């Protein structure tokens, strides 16, 4: 009878240790969840997984308590039987293990917020480069137009001043270039 009592006590001791592990894992789970929600972009699957892990630990604690209670009641009647507590302790260990695997699986959910920020920076840099290219092309067109104006002025400065010359001169003095949706006026 002493051997049966010792065997049941070992089962109860293992159960209390698994209860301590489950409680510690709930604390780790809560800490990690707070960190993850702050530092990562997560979706509904993360919350589902972390919630299932939490409930697995809670069920594990409940099954361990139920097994300990059965062992206590059986021991009070001097009936030290391992079969009474075996199913509860097995379910306790199983749910604790499921909770650990779900917790480990939840680590891989989510995307770092830093990655999104870096991606936004890269997109803004691309837009800046595109605007610089557009600006340099506009400046090149402006230089070409200024050169053309200079060449037209040289041509007409040699000719006698007529009505046509005055019209061309007036036209060359104010040129409107449409650039990126805005009218820019360049005066000579």
C-alpha cells in the first residue's frame, strides 16, 4: 500500500509542477503578446492562435486540479489507485504541450513594423528620384527653348524692324511652358 501511495504522490507532484509550468507559460504568453502587438502588425490568426494557447494552459491547469482532487478523495478513503487520476493527468500534460506548441507557432505570425517603415522609405525615395528626373528633363527643355529664343533674336536683330519682327519679339519675350500641371512663365 505504501508503494501505491508513493506512486500517486509522484503523479500529484508532477501535476503540481505542470500547473506551475502552465501558469508560468501564461505569464510568458501575456508578455510576448504585449510585445508582439506593439512591435508587429498582426492579423486575426495571431489572436486566434494566442487565444487557443491561453485556453490550452487554462484547461491544463483545470485537468491537473481535477486529478489532484481525485487523488485526494481516493487517498482519504485509503484507495491509492493510479487509474483514477491517470486520465486527468494525461489530459493535463497533453493540453500543456498543445499550449506550448501553439505559443511557439504564434511567434511566426505578424510582420515587423520596422519592415513596413523601411518599405515606405524606399517608396518615397523612388518617388523623389522620379521627380528629380522629371525636373531635370524640364530644365533641359527650358535650356533648349532659351537657346532657340537666343537664335531667333539673333536672326531678327540683324533684319530691319518690321511688324513681323515686333510680333516675333513679343512672342519670344514671354513663353509659357506647361510643366507638371502648372503654367510656368519665363520672361526674357
